[in-house]
C-alpha cells in the first residue's frame, strides 16, 4: 500500500494518535534533564548549584512549552520570546551545569525546528547544533562527537514526529472542508437552476401584473387577455419548477454510490462497498439511493468515522443491506439521535415501507450500523386487482 492509500484512511482517531505519540515522546525526552541536574547538585553546592538548577529547569520548561504547543498547533508570536529566552538559557547552562549538559543538547535545535518556518527553521536547527559544538570546546572530543550525533538524531526525530502530527491534523481539516464545499456546491447548483427557471418568468409576471393594474375597468377584454397571459406564464413556471425538482429527486443508485464514495474519501473515510443485485426494482433502487445518501449525511455530520462499509446479503426473495461506520464518538452522540428516530431516518423508514422494506439501526463496539431489508424482486407479482385476482 502506497502513501496516498495510507493517507486516504486518515481520520480524527489517527490524528489524535499521532498527536498523543508526539506529545508523549517529547515530554518523555525531558527526563534527560535529570542527568545535568544531578551532576550540578552533586558537584556545585551553593550559588552555582542554584543557578544551574534554575537554568536547566528553565530550559526544560521552555522546551516543553514549545513542544506541546507545536503538537496542538497553537503557536503564537509570544513563542518567539520563549525561543529567545531558551537560547539564552542554552548558552548559560554549559557554564553552570558542568560536563553532562550535552545530554539535553537536543532541546534547542528541536525548538528552532518546530517554532520557525521554512528556511528559518532549517537555519535555526543547524545553528543550534553549531552553538552546542562551540560551547563544547575543551571537553573530551569523543564524548562531544557522540553527544552531537545523538542530539542531531533525537532533535530530528522529535521535530519530524511533531510536524507529521501537525500535517495530519491539517490534512483532516482540509478534507472536512472539501466535503462541506461539495455539499455547498450541490446546493448552489440547485439554487442556480431555480434562479434560471424562475427569475425571468417572475420578472415578466411582475411587469405584466403592474401593467394590468393600469388598464381601465372599461377595457375588460384587454384586462382578461393580460390576466390569461399571466396565468399561462405562472403555469409554465410551476411546470418548470416541478421539472427541476423532479430531476433533483430522481435518484440513481449507482450515481449516488459513486458520489457518496467520492465525498467520503475526500473527507478521509475509507469506503468498502459491495455490489448490489441488478434485479432490484426501480422503486427499491431509489429508496436504497436515499438510504445511502442519508447514511453518508449522518456520517459526515455526526461521526468521527474512518471506515464505511456496505454489505449485501441475499436470503430468498429478500435483500439485506447494511451500511456501517466506525465513527461512534466517546460521548455516544454520534448517530444516537438518529438511532432512536431522527427526522432523516424516520423519512427513510417511510420510503422503505412504501416499497415493502424496513429499516433498523444499532450501535455496538463503536460501530453504527444501518440495516435495510428490501424485496429482491419487483413486487408487481404480488399485487391484486380490484376483483381479488392475483396478477
């Protein structure tokens, strides 16, 4: 599986996991501050020891502040002042804390990499390592080389993990916005069609009505002609509106499945849809198309789903279709409103009942499942005539 396929399944749960991982890793690495702290307390009693403890504590605090804010993507201008203070403390620590200060030498390069942007981040990252090397002059060369390599790898890994979590969050927000834009575009398309159909005719009706009001009552024949023309225009407008609405409501099951898959995958939801039988009657196919649309709408509005499954099972003359997603939120809000009879699913119940079907839904183990039971063959064979004879 390539990178695009992996990113297709990225959802809110993946973003949370990436953020938690980056935060835990960054906070856990702060434990290395204990090494220079213990050395300073053991070797430098009095004022120097106090200065060393304050410097190391301040440096670690700045590191945690910048790291956590970067993971949460809450950077602000004041972070630059924290970075400046951290740089000053990083220069002071080697003189106050002793030989083992290099064990936390990864903190300053990491801070530059996640606080700045573009070429400034790269420049700050390598400049901080160069500063560590300069401050290490006079120490054992082998120790300095080993610590520098270790700090470079550690800072790079921490920065990469933090930036990756931020990019995943941005990807998720972008997909959600694309899904909203797709819905908005469909509404605008329908609005444009209504405007094109009604705009001109309503303007003509308004103009001719105003002219009719100016016709003297003595010219009844002329007035009758104008009113007849207005009536004809109104009837044509009503016919055109009905045609637009009918075209909007005429659902194609295949087209709806394709559109739903496109919208959900754009929102970062992986879709696995089984093929529906070709023997379904047109009315049943329309009802199932509405069911697919309703399920996708609930998923986008009320869930944190990363997977949507559509399963088909045939049992005699009945077709069982299940649409499931893994987006039940921790507070149980997702789909719970609809699972007990929300307006959208109530309307779906009515549509399925009209074609001899039924609808059920339940929540289990973090999954919301919409169960649809419909006749697998046209119902015409079971209808009766007025005399009671079966057709």
